[in-house]
C-alpha cells in the first residue's frame, strides 16, 4: 500500500503544480487590483479574473495538503521519497501563498473582494483572512522551516533518491524553490518574536521522524481549516453503503454516467452547483467484449474516472464511496456505445487538469472525460460554458444539456431525500429539484 500511496502522491503533485499561481502569471490580476484600488471597487470582469485565480489556489491548496496527509500511513523511517513529495508540496504552497497575499496585502479593495462570500462556490465570508492567518502562523512557519533544514542537510541524497526512483522531474521543482529559502529565513526570524518558541525550536531534533511529524502536522491543521463545518459529524461514514452499491450494480449498463457528490468534500467549495463530479461506467469485461470494445484494465475496474491522481480505471466501490449520486444513461439511438467507450479508453493514464482547460487534451478534468468521449458521436453536441475566464463543462451543465437535448435519461438517484434509492420518474423529479437554475 505504501508504494501505491507514493505513486498516487507523485501523480497528484504533477497534476497540481501547473495550477498553482506564480508571480509572472499574476500581472493582469495585479493591474486589475491597482485599477480597483484607484476607483474604489472591482468591475465584473476584474472580479471574475481575481476569483478564478483565488479558486485555483484554494483548489490546489486543498489537493496538495490532502496529498501530504494521505502519505502519512506510508511513511517509513528514512523513506526519502515520502519526504521529498511532502516537502515539495509544502514549498510550492508556501511560495504560491506569498503571491496571493502580496497582491492583496497593500490593496484593501482586493483584500475585501477576496473576503466576500461567494455562494456559487460555497465560499464563506473572511476566507482570505483565514488563509492569511494560517500562512503567517509562527508555529506553521517553524514546522516548514524545520523541514527545509532537513532538506538542505540531506539534499544530495534526496536528489539521488529521486533520480533512482524515476522522479527526476521533481528535482528542478525543488531547485526552483531554493532561492526562496533565504527570504523565508528572514521572514521566520521576523515572526519568531516569542523567546519560548525560539528556545523550544533550538532543542528540536532534526531527524527524519521528527521532520515528517512536522510536515504531517502542517497538512493536518490545514485540512481541518478547510473542511466544511457543520455538514457531517467527525468520522461519519459515507451514506452510500455496500448494500446500495450492490443493488445499483445490477441496474447498470456500459456507457452510463455517474454524477456524484460528497457532502463535505473540499472540492464542493470550488465548483458550481450541487453536483460537482462525473465518471463513466465501462461495465465488466464480458459486456465490453460483447460491444467489441478493446480490453483494458483489470476485471475489477469498471469505471473510468478523473480524480486528482489522474484519469484511471477504478472499481465501482471507489467511485460510489460518496454521499449522493445519480445514474444517467445515454439514449441508444443517440449514442454508438462502442465508439464512445473506445474513445474514452484512449484517455486512460492522463494527468488531472486542475486548470479546467478544455482546449487541451493532455490533462483532463472529470467532466472532460465525458465531454471528449461523447461529443460529436451520434447526436451528441455539448456546448462549453465560459465561467470565471475558463471555457469548460460543469457536471450540472452536462445534466442540463443531456436532458434538454434528449440525449440522457435518468435511471436512478440516491442521497437527495434521505437515504432512499429512487428509480425512473421519481428519480428524475428529484434530480431536477436539486439542480441549480
């Protein structure tokens, strides 16, 4: 399991890195912030650009901190790959936070804009203030500083380990962070005003176990801050049980589309609508063979789904480890299934697209798997929608267009009205009620 966790973390890191804001990428947002500060308010297009950048940062932040947290069970004494992945993620996040904070810190209008509630994405008031307070926490800064010292002490061995582990692409990423260590040292000294904290830091061991403890504490506290409060009790299980999954399995056909939701998922904060995620059901191997679809993946993996670790074959038990879901079936006359599934399989193995850039096909978001599998086949003509400067297809866009164009029928839904499974006409009525206008 530890090897799998390390490889998943490596996929996540590769996927998230392009979505993190960099100083040279923020010139337009900086010009917007200066103009808004001068006039006293943001124009709608400026607002959308700033919101997009902030949402991209929050989404990347959530995914990388969760990645670090997920590495914890795989941590072994002296496992430098685990340290390198966690430290690289922390370094990227610490530096990208400085760019967002620098944009707003000297511009009260920008700060106030980022602190506004945004119901479209579930963002509460004062979210940016919380990000700033988290970033500037002396305890958090010290934990990162301690990890940086370990990196500098063992740099040669760490980079050699990455080369041997076929993770050499991470080496220039770490080297890119190194010039920022010196400014971070000055920042640390400026903030460590408490002699008690400084005195304790001098006694802290620099060993691997202690360093990993610091990194896991860093991520764990960040995740706790980002979880949506009052949605579910701590430790509560997903509402879709193994019994529900088995009942549903018997009703599925290849080509069915899952649209799912976690009640308290971090991703709900950054995607519009009640339904944020989609996946494609491929069916068991024998049903794919009957359709003439090429055989790929193992017999237990019946779903193709893009998540933060990439576009992969996944078992139904993983895809439906959720709180609510709907099954949509392409209408037979509108969908030559063999062509759809064959095209879908060609995307397996790609990285996840945290930028939601549907113009490119080298990285795919969850709904882009559906879009690139179906669009142009039979009667399928899906329209991309421009939101916050990105032309994409949300899960709710997919539902609206599929139903209005008579391309999809609602097979069943679970989790909308308590924990009951609805089929057919009642399922469609519940789905329509749950959708955003």
